[in-house]
C-alpha cells in the first residue's frame, strides 16, 4: 500500500510575531539599498501521511492537493499555509 508524504509549510513571520518583526526590519534595510526583493521565512508546519490501497492517478493527486490546500487556508489563514504540489510528494511503502 503506497503512502504519500505531503509537506505543509507556513509563513513563520506570520506565525511568530518576533520573526515577523525581524523579517520586516531586514526587508526595510534591503529596500534602503535599492533591493525590491522581499524576504520570507517558511517553515514546515506538518507532514501529512496519506495511505491508499493503490497508487493514485495524477488527477486524484491534484484533487486531493486542492482539497487539502483549501481546508488549510480556511482553517489557518493567519499562518498562510502552502501545501506541496503532487510533484513534490514523497511516495513510500509503510
């Protein structure tokens, strides 16, 4: 039975105010030098394990990805979650 490991990350600056303040200061400092790029620190929030009785099709993976992404975004909007796309899922046999 295949198991898919799906990484979910969050904006660490939005999650921890002290990190957010540090990121804002670095971005302000970079702007003063003419850099328009913005620093963002993301951290792994969790790893989902999805075990199936057969390998999933690409279409099934995309459907699952969309549903997981929608649910995390609705339940945890303050941490700006991102779900790894199916191409980054790790497949293993547990």
